[in-house]
């Protein structure tokens, strides 16, 4: 009998998820397996919202942002009864395994389903790059490039008006996007959850820089979403410096758009590797990148690892800032 696997995308979407879905579907079909596309994360599994995929089901999607399988959060699946129902659905469907593309929340679901007896493979798809067991998560490169492009545009207008632009970038729990983007756009300051910040010092530096010989009159401050103080930061800086400070929240634009080459290629490699594992009957693994190469690690072990902050890069930012 042909092996049959499922594929779903779950949690926050990320550009490049489509490339991963495509790789899973095409690899599995090439290897003589059947593939079930499950819609809207674990919801589709519980509600019977799925379809048999063909090679043509994923035609033309590698360059598209978002996910053709749609994504959602599924509260029912967080409860043991939800996982049990998911396992029963997999058995009814004759699934020999599922590839789950998502972030650490989605991986917890995959770990539970694996423990219930359904082999699951997690592929990291999140713009936050906040999963320790992998050097890279699909969507990160595209999100960084999108944010950089947007902030470059803001710099133009901030410069023309001698303004301070306070830009909030995504990262509810992690400041990785903020620090890297701050370097890329040549920001004057970056504020993240992981490191304490001193608005008095930032304001004093802005005044000093403005009054210096080559006086700089426009400023860019990058703030990670998780700090939750973007409006207050802008207001305080304006009060302390007298420099007009405007807030821009980049928001969900950072999640969209056509994935970069890096995202497409890594997503394809990860999707391919995930299918190879399921083909051998191996489940309960996360596919990741280590020393630049695709590898896999036990789901629980990978989930238990905590990602340290990029302190070295944070320091490089401040040492190279104006
Ligand atoms: P992400 O995968 O991007 O981190 P979430 O944290 O929202 O996104 O998780 C996505 C989905 O994964 C949840 O809606 C839920 O269906 C499932 N999930 C999250 N945490 C768990 C858990 N502890 N046990 C089982 N399923 C979970």
C-alpha cells in the first residue's frame, strides 16, 4: 500500500511556507507517496478540511507569500482531547505521518500528536527566527529585507523633514529582527526586550549629534514590538530633544511578500528532508539548519532549548552607530 502523509501550516504565516509545502508535496509524490493537504492548521485536521494533493496543486506557489494551505490557531488542539481527536482523524485518513510547518507553538502540537502515535515532523516557519535548535526559520530573510526596504523609505522622508522616525518592527518575544534591521538601515538606536534601554542617554546622544560640527538632524530609532512602548518612546524623545518624532508600526507587511531566494531554497531543502524522514517511518523530529546544513533533532529536545540573545550583534550595532 502507498504511504500517505499530511502537510499543514500552523500559527503565524511566513513567506516561504509555500515553498516548503510545495517541496513536501512534490517530493512525496515523486517518491510514490500520497499527500493530503490539511487546511488552516490543526483545525483542518479536526474538522475534515483537507484534500488530496497532486503535483499541480502546488504549481506557481513558490514565489508567493502567505500559505496556500491557509493557517490558523486551533485552541481545541492545545487540550488532550483535541490531540486525541487529531490522532483518530489521522487513523481514519490513513496518514503515516504529518509535516507541520510553523513556529514553536505548532511544534508543541506536533510533539503531542507524535506522542499519541502519529509520526510528525516540524519545519520551522516563522519570521522571528526564535527557535534555538535551528540556525534559521523560514520567512526570516524575507521579513528582514521587507523591513529594511520600508525603513529605508522612512529614512528618506525623516531626512527631508529633520525628523526622528521611531519604527516598530515585529518580534513579540524576540529582538532578532530589530537588531539586524537596525544594523541594515543604519539606525541611531535599537530598543529590544532583551537589553535594558536608557531613553535619557538616547536623547542626550541625539542632541549631541545634532549640535555637532556636521550636525545630523534626522534619526531612526528601531523598536521591537515586544517592548510595547513605541508611542511612549517617541513622545519622550520628542519632549527631551525638541525633535519631532513620529511613530511608524510596520506590522503585518513584514509577514507578506514574495519570499527571497534564501527562504525558497531553505524551505525546499527542509521540505525534502522532512519527507525523507517520514518515508523511513521516522517521526517526532524537527528539521533545522545547523552549520548551514539541514539536519533533524528530537522534537522535545529541540523545543526544550532556549535561544540566547544576539548580544554580540547588539554590541556591534552600537559600536557602528553614529
Ligand atoms: P506558532 O506555531 O507560530 O508559534 P502558536 O503558538 O499560535 O503559533 O501555535 C499554533 C497552534 O499550535 C495553536 O493554535 C495550537 O493549535 C497548536 N499548539 C500550540 N501550543 C500547543 C500545545 N502546548 N499543545 C498542543 N498544541 C499546541
